[in-house]
């Protein structure tokens, strides 16, 4: 809805577009509680939003600036009984446009990603701060800079041609990746995972792949990665929360999605490009291809993590690489690698850092030492499902201590 309305108001009036959306949602709460749900709630909301936009534009002193779009809207308003396929396509085009419009060349990649997560993905400031390993204050400042730029630019359309899309692709990729990641881990929700966010990320990636400028190997690699991870959603959770990879029932993994993952991975192999998404998709494919946990090809996974770390030397990648190394060569080497992570301060609030240390100590036969790290992980847990998971690991440590 915000994407659609920014085409009417312009990105300089992003706040106004968001206000119209909020007003439409409030009207829905009032109307639906009395008259019940309409046959097509999404279409109802879009109609209310665009009608509210028309009402505001009629009173706007810059009406002439918006006249072509207003005429188009008035024609749409004449027939509100159905949502035509053309209109549905138009909405998709608006969402794609919005992703790229947020990537103004005068904004840094970090600010671009922040703006996409806020306006297109609906993340709160705290969720963005968690996803980007940043403080809430810095996120507020990023959003303030972006909104100020759009207010001052005075432009109706930020993306004026296909030639501008390639240089804005990286921020779009990152935002889709982080949207999926937030849903996959459910770190800010009482739910173990947020499937709605995961499949919204896949939908946006598919939408991007259908555009002439987005039909690239890197896009297909990202799609492959998301499909491989989404295929494992039902296997990694139960009523009590998260299930560790080695304990998952692989019969619950979605074989159709795994097949789509391999399909997109093959499409991504055209050309010589090797992006972080190619490597992460390759890692995920090895997990999905393993019939059992014991048959996981950890040496190959470690090789891919070695390459990934050269491209993307972040603390989280270093942590995951250390876990792969520990599984390939033993817990002691895994522990040693964890101590070599550069800038570990960025992981101080990340619960899976002490959890990895605890896991390796447990595998090395030191349950008392492992328990200390799982206690730290429990304190850092970002949701009840994570806390439940670490508490089960702590109970395992306590049990091994007395047996």
C-alpha cells in the first residue's frame, strides 16, 4: 500500500503515504467489526487507500503537479467492483519501483537497506537494529537522513530509467535477504519462525527475477538460497520451539521447494560471477542433499565458507565458518577458531555465539563448562523459542554432569 501511494504522492511525501495507510487500516478495523470481512480484504484496503489519497489531493495546493495520476485514479474509482489483472500487475510494479526508489545514489548502502526494511518490509526500528547489528539510535538517524533527502529532492520519480537499476541492486538484495532472515529466526516474535516474512521475501525475489534488469545469476542465487532454507521451516520447529539440525525429521522438509532451490541454483551458474549468495546457496544445498545429518559433507561446506569469508568477512560469517570447521575437524579446532573471530564485540548480544562455544565444550566432554555458555545464551535470547532451545541444551549439560 505504501509502495502504491508513493507513486501518487512522491517519495518526498513518504510520511503522508504512511499516514494514509494507517488511516485505511483503522477504517478496516471499524468497518469489518460491524459488517464482517469483505470478499477480498486486500482489494478493499487498496480501494480505501486510493480513495483517501484522492480526497487529500483534491485539497492539495500542488494539485496540478499530480493531475495525470489523479485522472488515472478517478478512472479506477469509476469501477470498484473488481480488481483487474492490469491493476494487480500495476501494484507489483509499484512494489518493485519502491525497492529501487529507496536506493537513492546519495544514500549509503546501509541507509538504503534501512529504508527498504522500514518502508517496504514493515520492520520496526528495533527489528532493523537487530538485523543490522546496530543501535536503535543509529537506525533513527539513518531514517532521518533518508526522509530529509526525499523531502528536499522534490522529485516525483526517483528511478527514471532501467540504467539506474543495476547500481541499486545490491541494497535490494540485502533487504530481501534480511527480511527472510528475520522470518527464519523469528527473533522478535513469540513465534518460532515467521513464515509470512520468509515467503514475502521469496515473492519479492521472484518479482525481481521477472524484471529485465533483475534477471541475473545473483538474483537466481538468492532465490535458490531462500528456497533451500524455506524448505526446512517445518522441520526446524515443534511446539516447544527450535529443533537442532541433527535432531530434525528430514521427512518434514519440503521436497518441492528443495527442487526449486536446485532449479534456481542451476540458473545462477550461468557466467563467471561468484557472489555471497552463490556460496550460501551452495552450503544450503549440501545440507538439503544430505540424507541424514551424519552424511552431511562438512569438508565441502567448510571449503565454501572459506570462499564466503573472503567475499564477506563479517563476524556472523566467521562464526558460521567456525561451526563448520568444528564439525569437519572436531570440537577443539572449532573452539580455537571461535577465539580468532575479528571484532567479536559485534557478537556480544548474539546468543548463538556463546551457544556455539557451549556446543563444542559439550561435544568435547566438558558439560560443566558448556553449561556456563548456555546460561549466557539464555540471557541473550531474543524470543521465548530461543530461550526454550538453550534451556534444553542446559538441561542436557546438567544431566551429563551427574551421569
